[in-house]
């Protein structure tokens, strides 16, 4: 392990432990904290109002996940503000951070020596009933490396959980940006279908005039009216999808579904940075792989602890006795005799657990490699299809649209020809929008799968970084 890696891990654990020590008094007393559903619902409603200031210190790459520290709810929510809001309120992120604080508390417990045992009590002799008052105290000697093993195991578990937080942050921010990409596509498709619906109204008026003049029959009028109604229905479906996507985004951000919040979409959400070639160095920096590596370190420390448990516990301490005015003091030594149980079963179980942790790391590594390969294949296919449609069908659709308009103005267009062309043009333009969305989402997923969504830091351990947020009220 890199020396800088070890130092930053140790510093992270020390900072967490000291913070908890300062936060906890010598003796704690129970304080009831009742859960009021009505109050909790009101607090959830307040999340989408006011002002929020969030500073992120984690290893995320802001070119893929842009962040804005100041979140203003009154002027709408941009992608940068939504990312900051997710880091502050996302239920999945908050749950992962709570698990990290629990793991940090275990670090405190693991590095503390065992409490001394104290004994005092009267004794009476069988001959005369003389009173004796013995007292004794003993400590377990920190031998066989048990303290270090416990501390290393707890530290590795804390590293694992901290890396799990980073992984959850990546997953949540990926969902947020994919939601904005989809909203951008739905917004553009809504404009497209609104144009198609308006064009359907014009075509229907044109066909009605032709039918009144006896040029076309009722079949053509029926087809024109059907096309117009289908365009209106498709427009309403797109609007419903947009409302549902906004509601799903609120759930990811930790907001209520009826939050009065305007989602700002300007099309820049689909603009992705250039994706570098696949690099195993970046892949191995994946938080999920680093967490599996920390889990192996915890299993290795657990094995060391079980090996230390096969040796006897040795306790040493002073003793005092009062006997009818006579006082005596001395030292006692006690230890267990491992005659029947040498801890072989627990040692074998710990060895198997360590081997299983290694297999899990290999499984995660294999899965991460396949996930990146699949994401790049999806990206390649989406970009190829987008290029095919953009260079072929898109140009043809534009030319066909101009030709239909010319024929309509000249009065030389057939009804079936106009309806067929209108349908094909709308379908082609919608398909291009969908392919653009798929390409943007595929590029984002490939960046996350390949480890490029993390900041490029040198000699810095991501597990020593944390996401810190602070709320500023107006």
C-alpha cells in the first residue's frame, strides 16, 4: 500500500474518533426524542423553499457532475443545483452516511483498552467468625496483537463504508443527470409534437375545404382527423411523461411529489465531456472496488484477531486484604488455560471469510470490467445510429417537409401523400431526439463505469474525503 494512502487513512480515522470523543460527554443519559409524523411531513415540505448552501469536498469530477454551492429555489432548479440538493437531501445518501457514522463509532470502541475488574467483599472465617475484607483489581494485558487487530478491523470497516458513500453519491448523481437528459429530450419532443399537432389542424382544414368542394371523399377526411387526434394524444402522453419524470426526480432529491419547484432544462444537460480511452488505472479507482478491497483488509484483521484469541488471556493487578487489624497487599496474576478450546473453529471460519472477501473482490472486479465494456458498446451503437439518422433520415425528412409545403401551397398534393409524409417526418425527428438522449446517457454511464467520473487526484485516498454540507437559512 502506498505510504501516503496509509497516512491519509490513519488521519481520517483519527479525525473521526476525536470528533466523536469531543461530542460525547463522560456519561450519557437517555433523552426521549419522539417522532411526530405531522412535524416530519412539514419538514419535508420546507426542503423546497428558502436557500441552501452546500460545499462538497468529495472526489467527484465536476465536469461530469457540475455543482453549484448556492441553491436558490425561487428561480428554478438547474442541474448544478439539483446535484447539490441531492448530496444534501437524497435518502439513499443520508442512509449511507448514517452507516458511516456508526462505523466511526466502532473505531472508538476498538482502540480502547479493556475495563479493569474490581472485587471487594467481606468474608468470615469458619473458626470464630473473624471478619476479613479482601479487595482486588486486575487488568487484561494487551498482548498477542489483539488491540491492533481490533483497531485495524474497525478502521478497514470504516474505510469500506466511506467508500460505499462515494459509490452511492455517484449512483444518485448519475440518476439526477440522466433525469435531466430525459427531461431535455421530452421538452424538445413536446415542441415537435406541438408543431405536428398545429400542422394537423392546418391539414384538416385543407381536407375539409377539399371535401366541401367535392374533390376528396369522407375517407380522406377521416384519415386527416385521425392523424390530428393522434398527434394531440401523443402530445399529451409526452407531457405526462415529463410530469412523471419530474416527480421521479423529486423522489431522488428527497423532495415531496407536490413540491412547488420549477425544473430548469436548457439542453446543456446532454452535452458530455470527451470520454477518454479505457484505462485500468481509472477502473481500479472505482469506489465499489476500493470498498471491496477495504472489506478484504477487514477480513484479514479479523483473522489476526482470532489467531490472537488462541493464546490465554493474562490479567494482572493489585490485591489487598484486611484481617482483624492485619493488612496485607500484593499482586495477582491470572490467566486462562487453553486446554480444551484453542479457537481452531473460529480461526478456520475467519480464514474462509478472508478467502470469500478475496473472491468477492475478484467478482466485483470482473463485474466492473464487463460493465465498462458493455457501457462502451452501448455508446458506440447509440452514436452510430445517431450518425446514420442524422446524415440520412434527418436530411430526407427536411427535404420531404419542404416539398410537402410547396405542394400544399401549389394545391398539387394528394391527401394520403401529405398524411404519410407528415407522419414519417415526425417519427424521424422524434427518433433522432431519442437517439441523442440514448447517446448522452450511454456516455455518462461509460464514464461512471470506467472510473472517469471521479476527480483525477494524485496520491490522495478518496476514503479520507467526505461530503460536507451546511444549510444557510434566510
